C-alpha cells in the first residue's frame, strides 16, 4: 500500500472566464516514509492537488487515496492521520497567544490537554520559538507566524503531512529551521510521509527523495533530483549579466543553444542559456557585444532543476 | 463523544478569552446598547406610556445583545473564518463542524452574558425599573430555550451565509433592523396584528421576549401574544427544527464547496 496514490486525476474549475483545467491526468505513487516533492511554477496545480488529497476538494475525474483510503468517500478515516501547512497562511485568532492557538487546534483532533501541552513545548523547542509561546498571535512577525503554523500541523502527529510552499516568503534563517525540522521529523519514524510543493528548486533538491515536475496541471517528469538532472546532462548552462537591456531573441539561432531565459535587472538583463556546444559560447559573447551591450558577469554552470524545467517547458519556475 | 466535547471546548475558548481579555470591548458593548436603550426610555416617558414599557426596553436590549451575537458571531462566522483562513483547517480536522459551531455558540453566549449582566444591572438601576418575577424557574427555562433557539438559528444561517458569499454581510445587516421591529424589542408584538406577529414568531426572539415580559411584568399580560407555556413549547420546536436544518445545510455547504471549489478560496 502506498502512502499516497493518485490515478488519472483531473480537476476543472468553472470560472467567469471559462473552464480552467487545474489538473490533467495526474498519476502518482508515493511510498510510506518518502519525502516527495512537487515542483512547479505558480498556477501549475500544486495547491489543487493538495486540496484533493486533504479531502477539501473533490476530483472531477479519477481517484486519489491517502493511506489506502479514498479521499472522496473515506474522509473520516483520512482526516485524523493527515495535516497541512501552507505558505503565507493565516490561521488561529490574533487575540490568543501562540500556545493557546496551538492548544485550540489540538482540541479538534481530540488530543488530551496534557499531551497537547507537552507536544507544544517540544515543538517550540525544535522549531526555536519558545520565546513567543505567550505572545499574542496578532503581534507576530511573518516568520514567527509560520513557525506556529508548522507546529500546528505537526502537533497532531500525522502520518502524512502536506506542506504547500511552506517557506514562501520567509527569510533564509526561518526557512532553514523549518527545512531542518522536516528532515529530522521524517527520520524519527519510518512511516511518516511528506508531500511538499514548492517553486524553489533548491528546496526541492535539498529535501526531496523524488520530485515530480508539474506544469499547467500535468506532471511532465518524475524522478530523483539526480536522475532529473540527467535529462540535461549533455548540456551546461551559461549565466550572463548584461547591460543595458537589449533584445536577444537572435540567440536562438546560434548552434547549440537550446533554450534561454531572461530576467530583468536594474538597467540590464540576467540571461540563463542552456547550451550543448562549448564552441558556441564565443558566438553568444560576440553577438551581445555586436548588439551594443556589455557583459559584466559570465559563468558556465552545472545544470540545475531549473534547467530541466526550462528544457521541458521553455519557461522558468518563477 | 469526548472528542466532540474537546472540540466544543477548543472553539469556545477564544470567545471566552476574548470576552475577558479585552475589557475595553466589554465597556463599549455595554454602554452603547444602554445609550440606545435610554433613548427609547425617554421617548416612552414623554409619551406617558405605562412604566412597564421601560422594563420592556431593558429586556429587549439584553435579548438584542444576544441576537447581534447570533448574527455577527454565528451566522456570518463561517464566512469570516473563510476569509481569515481558518475554515479549511476546521473542515480538514476530524472534529465535526457541528462541534465547532456548538463551541462558537457556547463561547458567544458566555461573552454576551457578561455584557447582558452589565446592561441589566445598569439599566434597572438607572431607570429604576420595577420587576416582579412570578415564576423564576419558568423564566430561566424560557430564557435558556430562547437562547438555544436563537443560536440554533445562527448555526443554520452560518452555512447559508457562507454559500451566499460576500452578500453575507449585507444580509446580516438586513436582518438587524427589521428584526428589532418584528420581534417587538421595544414594544409588545401584539401591536403588529395577528398575522404579522405569527410570522414574526419564527424568529425565536419574538416568542422569547413575549414570554419573558409576561413573567417579569405581570401587568403586561394583557398585551401578550399567547401563554408563556405555549411559547415555551413553540421555542423548543423551533430549536429542534433549526438544529436539524443547520445539520442539513452544513452537509450541503461542505458538498458544494468540495464540488465547486469556491468555498475555500479566499478571493472567490
Ligand atoms: N477554486 C478555484 N476556482 C477557479 N479556479 C481555480 C480555483 N482554484 C484554483 N484555480 C485555478 O487552477 C489553477 C491551478 O491553481 P493552483 O492549484 O492554486 O496552482 P499552484 O498552487 O500550483 O500555484 C490556476 O489557474 C488557478 O487559477
Ligand atoms: Mg499554490
């Protein structure tokens, strides 16, 4: 039995502007004990998949199972053994302290008061927020709030936990604490399972055993991070900073250039090119100079998951 | 069962804390109603209305405090919880939504009672209202059943308002004024005539106020709608009907939410 199994899952939404296909024929098998990542840009369908798995939404077509139970018909079996954290989430009541809020949520899972209290203290130590346990929630910073949210979900000792962009918008330090905690939590018991969604490739790469890349509702690749990168193993990426900003669509004509991505920066461009021919680097450099721009930075890099995504979809993750 | 009670306690807690932790709110919640009450009292005095009418006004003020809590703290609460992001966690938790609503109701009753006592004490002292309770046990029973019916009605509306979405706020405000009027907050309902007062009786506040008035101000019996015992029976029936409908609408709301996907998404 899998911790999570999804078969031919479709989900459409009817909106004023027409029909949105948020998930198209998604298939997944996630083993118990796995930390599975779903990597994809905004609007790819990550949250929709999580909503279906957490029994908040029904599929339009297809089936989804958590711990062997159908999310559509056996939600009573699923709800006690799952929990969820989402990025930028607001939960609880501003008037209550962190400790009181956590206690309140534990009561919806029937956890005895004493057990809840012990777990809250334990999680506060592990997630380094003991100092704010008695602070009112409305006075918390974003990072402190998110630590509380993470504790809220882990407090119920779930078998499967869904982390929907849990480090969205957090500073590096808080994100670090949360990631480390998730990794350790998984090691403590070999049945615990995590499904993490993110659009930060480093996060997926660092944490996940396997990664599914999702774009426009479809899973377009699924493997370990190392294997995914083999999809671009014959390629390398070239990162450049140029200024001023110029049109560089001519780059596509250079032999060996596969895909490129630009990001605007202060009075210039950051360009990332996937190439398969080292000899062409000179052509790229020449072309830029001929078009009247200067190069302030140039580096040849090993391929990343972002390059995999770029190669598969022709666009960037962010 | 113990899980149900834990969830009730959990959800009631923030309201109990809210009532106690913010004394400044308590002050406002007591003084503002008193202010509008005194306006009515002075109008009645200038009209040389019978003295009992001043008592009606205070009783009406107290029950209105509960009614406002039902509207803003129950009926529109799920809508509000959706906006603040809590609703998805409530639905996702193993606890039933019924237990969460029950917790909200008990917590809300507690909070409002702290205000109601203030209004009662200050009001009777300020206006020297003369009350002679003939049957305190019946009075208490009617008060409790009336609250139960009102909060059950709030539970029923909580799912409906969520489905109605943004219009919920408008709807809530719409319910405020006509109900003061229909339930005869400040004057005997009988003055509305038999048909309108019958219609008004599906609002628990109407029957509850009418019954309590008779028990607190015996000289007002001549204005009464019907016998308090009969009203007690009707209130009990209303409670059961509203609780039943609340359950039906909860399931309906959850189903529509899961199918359409509109209920959990904040901006929809
Ligand atoms: N309740 C909804 N109603 C209509 N459209 C929705 C709803 N939820 C999500 N969508 C649409 O479905 C697509 C996928 O959204 P989502 O799952 O939130 O993506 P992600 O989490 O990967 O950013 C988007 O185009 C989004 O606008
Ligand atoms: Mg999302």
